[in-house]
């Protein structure tokens, strides 16, 4: 049974306490560019530079765009073999008040 390839942000969090291994990631279906991005983004998270997987991946995407001398929005036009997945931020929670469970009605 072939393991399913997870989106990069989810894979960053999977087995966070274990180092990322090139051979293991390749067996999961990630290509060389994705493996490089995963390892660099994980390093950003473990050093505390970035706290959220989407932020770590976005920083790597920005660096790739800088190296290519283009805007981040134009990076997708380069035909890189990196599937960035869905990195849209989650909406903030709305409704309810702090301590509303404990308020007398």
C-alpha cells in the first residue's frame, strides 16, 4: 500500500518530534524540491523563527521568489514542481464572549 502524500503544511506537523529524512519523504511521494522546502520550513519552526507551518512555508516561498527575482504571486508561473497546498489563514473565531459559560442567566 502506497502512503498518501499530505499537503506540505500538514506534513510539517506530522511526527514533529522526529527529523525529516530524505528517503522517507521520497517514499511518501515528495519530490526533491518539496523535500528541500519541507526541511527548511521545519528548521524555521524548530528554531522558533516561525511558529505556524503556513508561515514557515510562506517564508520559504518568499525566499524562492527572491532568488528568482520575481514577486511571490508570480512564483506559480515558474512551473516549479512544488504543491504548496492550501495555505490560506483560518478565520478567527467569532461569537460568544469570554467567560460566557459561567455567566448567570
